[in-house]
């Protein structure tokens, strides 16, 4: 439906390279996926099956087919990659991804310790087969990474073949680029943006206040991740100033 409303920021169109909305699916049923896509599909760019839920999801192939039939890429959460890796089953992981017909993977080290050169090696190997998204940051709230190190890690992973680097926050938005309260570590974010291109970063931002922060800082076409399925439509309204939190952002 067309609404002749002026002063609405231009949104990139699917398939997008920036302005991405990455959704976290933590266990939607096949019917719920169909219902979700019927209303939010135009605004969903990629879906992550959170942490290790893929291995305990019944009818996974049928569920993946629903997403695939609607042109929405899916990938397994990085924790699953780490679960295979710590058991020395990298080859089995890659086979599982390819057998599932996935075109994307997430490489992370938030739950286990991997030497960074080794992590970059896995990115290089996987990038020969699929599009790699790599996650930077620890799930341990006590492990504080200084800004220069975030930049160093992100640069190396992009050079190794990652299409995007994901700034860690967990599904709750209380670690990594955020304090335990959910408050943005603003100095860290702004320093990262001095060295890493904005369009190469997906900021995990499950909380509304976090989404608003990045929209004000980077504009309506910032890449945002770990969005709950029922928050996709509200986020899209927020992106274009149709919510009180961003109402003034895009007015002349």
C-alpha cells in the first residue's frame, strides 16, 4: 500500500548488502515461520537458528525449506560451530552445513578459546564453500576486550574472508559491546567505526534502546542483528522514523 508521507529515509531494497535485519529464530515451529514470513518477510534479510537449537529442532529440513522458498537465507548459530570444533569435528560440521543446503555460516569463539590465527584459518576454509559471518567478542561478561583489539580482530577476520563481522551481544544484549545493564559501550563502538567500514558490521541489538542508538549514530541502513521475530515490524518502523523513539531523526 502506498502512503504519500514525505521525509521518510530511503531504505535499501532486498537483496540488501547494508541495512540488514538479522533475525534470531530460537525455535519457531514450521507454521510459525510461515506466519512470521507472511507479514515480516520483506524486512528479513537473514535468519540465525540460535546457538545449538538446530540439532534439537524436529523437522529441520522442512523448516529450512520454508525459509528457502521465500528467499530468506538461514545459518546455524556460532555456538554450534564451536560445539563441533571443540570435539574435533570440523569436517563433520562442514558436511552438515552443505548437506542442509545452507549458503551461510557463522564462525565464532565466544564460548571456547581458539587462537585467532586458527579462527581465521577456519574462516578461509569455509569461505571457499559458503558466505562467512564471523562473530567478535566474548559471551563472558567479565572478559573485557579493549577497543584496539576489537579492531585488530575484525580487520583480520574480514581479510580472512568474512563477508560481515558480527559484534557480540548475546540474545539478551548484555555483553560484548554492551555493559551488563544493556547500556552501549559508546566509546568502543565509535572507535570501531573509525577503522571498520559500517557496512561490514552487524551490530547485535536485541533491545529497543540499543537499536535506537545505532539508528541515530549510523542512520536507517545500519546492519542490526539478534532481532526477535515479533520485533521485525516494530524495528522497520523505527528505522524510518515511525516510532516515537526516532520520530525526529529524519525530519528536515
